[in-house]
């Protein structure tokens, strides 16, 4: 969240950020509530001061007539504090609805058409034959089953079977090994259900409640990404500066309602209610957060390069970057059968927006007051779209799929999916 003090001092900056993000910030309402809250506090403090003086007068004079006046003042002060508390609760809720500001390097724009490709790797493969989609290949090979998924759980659910399930497991293991052994991340296995405080800490609540699955009659939510539990791993904690940056990687199934996605990617293993991700999370100092953000993005890119997948890195414009992000890149892998790019990772830096919500702080030095940390996250990578890009890129004219070289050790010697 943005601090109340920041909004007081920079109302026009906050308004501009909200307008350019397409997330109107209730700045005027916040400033009104802030003035109202402080006015009631001031009145309560004034009454308290007058009450103290009257109490001293009563102690000297023992004038019984002052007792009733003291009682009235005590009640009035209590009422003012009660009103101030109610206004503050409304103010705190309003602060959670203010979008983050953005870095000045972010492209200004309204829609995805205004996003900017800043680099790409490799080239679109020329397969030498008309490529098929992952869902045609998957169903023909018996490694993807959408009909049974829908029968068991409804639309936007699917089964992976046999070598399809093994391919996803191989991808997860490969990514975890690279990120832990080579990129220096610490692996976490996290809860898959979190409470409201954790969801609020990462800015999923209250803004995106309609995108989340809630457990009835319990303060528990299914995670939309491992970012939520892993970022909250250090909630309500003061870290030492020499601990930073902290780097975590976590594999987790994730769930999203895909509200508003009616008619989008209804075919295939693309926009699912349940999917898996390998998530990267960093906790850093403000001075190093932008550098660490770039490093995290390159760590995610390294996976795509080793898999031999053509991709681009896109800087998201203000109108397409999201409510909480300070700056955001999308990594998009090319899928030949679909003839388009698929987003396989979103890498974001949040400055102290999440840390302030989750109260994640660090102490710059001995005796120094604690400061809010900065947080960063990104998929390294997300499934199933990475799997889709592999299936479509490594397909053969006979309908079988070659296993990428780096995944062969994780596939138990299987080199060709579909071979009998």
C-alpha cells in the first residue's frame, strides 16, 4: 500500500498513477477522511487537556459542582475517540484500494497494444510442415484429457496422463534444480491455503476477491500463486540488512476463478482454474530492488533458453501492468501450433507496496530505525503454458514429440513422447 503520509504529500502523483493504470485512486476521499480523523483526534485531545486542568482544579477546591462537568467531558472525549476510530477504519480500508505508483521507465499506454518488446531470444522455428496445436497433439497422444477434466470438475480443468504428466513433473524438477543449484534460491514448500491477512499482504485482497477461490465458513483462500505464502514468509518481521537479498523458489499448484475470461482460450491447456507454477520471490533493500528485479527476470529467461524456446520480453505499459506492480515484464514463449506467443512468466517489482501491507521490514544498521523492504516476484516458469510451447515447438511430422535435451535426465530415458 502507499503510506498515508505519501498520499498527503503527493496527491497529484497518486492521482496520475491511478489514471494511467486505469485504476482510479480515491485520493480526495482519503484526504477528506484523513482530515476528519485528525479533527476528531484533535478534539479528543483538547477535551482531555481541559479535563486534566479541571481535575487539578477539583483536587484543589473539592468543588462538587465540577464532578458533573468532569463526567460530561469524559463522555465527550470517549465519543470523539470512538468516532475517530471508526473514521480510521474506513480510512485504512480506503488505503488498501489505492494502486501502486510506477517507475518512470514504464511505457505509458492503455492496453496490451501499448506494451513494448524490449528483447527477444531465438527465432520462430520452421518445422517444415503445418504445426498442430498442443491440444490436438495432446489428445491424439493420450497425454491430455479435457473431456474427463470437465466431467470431474467442470470447464477449465484437465488431466495430464502418462508421459504428459511426467513431462510436467520433469519441467518442475528441472526448474527447481536450476534455480536452487545455480541461481542461489532457497526452496520452500508452502501452504496452499492462506488467510485473509496473507492475501491482503500481497494485494490480492480486497481488489481481486472475485479472482480467488474461498473456503466456505473458514478464513482460508486457495492460493492464486506461491507468491502469496512465500512473500508472507517474513510478514511482521524485522530483518537484518546483511540478510538481504533473500531469494526463494517454490513449486505450488495454484487456483484462479478466471473471472471475466469468458470466451478467452476456451480450448486447450492455457487458461485453467488449476495450474502449476515455479515461483521466484525476493526480499531486498530499496537501493538494490531494481537491479534484483532485472536479475530475477534473467533467471526466468535462462529456463526458456535451456529449453530452446523462442520468446520475447515485454515491458508492460501503465494500463496493462496491474494494480500493485511498480514495474512489470512479461516473458512470452512462441507456440507454433497456435501461431502466437503465450505468457509463461510475469516478473514484477513492487517497491515497498507489499512489504507495507505485510509489515516486512529490515534494519539498515545497528541502532538504525527499521525500514520497509522491497519485494519482487516472477514465475520461473509457469505451467501449463510452458508445456504447451514445448509440445508445439518439439512436435514432429508423425505426431510424436521430441523431449528437449535438458529434460531427458528427468524423463527416465524417454526421448520421444508417443513412441510405442
